[in-house]
C-alpha cells in the first residue's frame, strides 16, 4: 500500500499511518523492514506490530513523555516543554512554526 504524503504531514499523522497500517509488517521479512529510531516492535509473535513511538527532544536529548512541540516544517524536529520556550525562537532563525501534540 502506497500513500502520497503532503509536505505538511506532522509526526502525529505519520504515527497514525504506521499504527493504523501495522498489518503491512506481518508480510515482511524482519530483515527487510527499516523502522526509524524509537519505533518498538513486538517480535514475540508471528505478527510484528508497532507498540509505542518514543520521541526524544532535539534540545536536551531526553525522552518526551506527554506533550511534544513538533516543527511543522522539519520532518523530525521535536522539543519538550522545557526546551520549547528557549529553542523555538532560535530553531531555523525563528522562521518555523511548531504544533503541539500529545502522546
């Protein structure tokens, strides 16, 4: 199944596409599937399924648990609530907008 993604696709939309379409994993050899850092799969059953998406702050490098500030322009630039006030104005010289997402 191929889906065309728009330039404004957020990480939340990507997460939903992966989770809602996790059935595509079951027909793939584990060696042929490349998941991004933070994707955890359950390899204990015949069918692999995505369980949880881990998100790390690009400022402090710590795992973000609940509220994520995602850059609307960059594919994978996320900030935690502590780093957002200081770094959102310096990221891309303050020209990129952020969207608030809850995990």
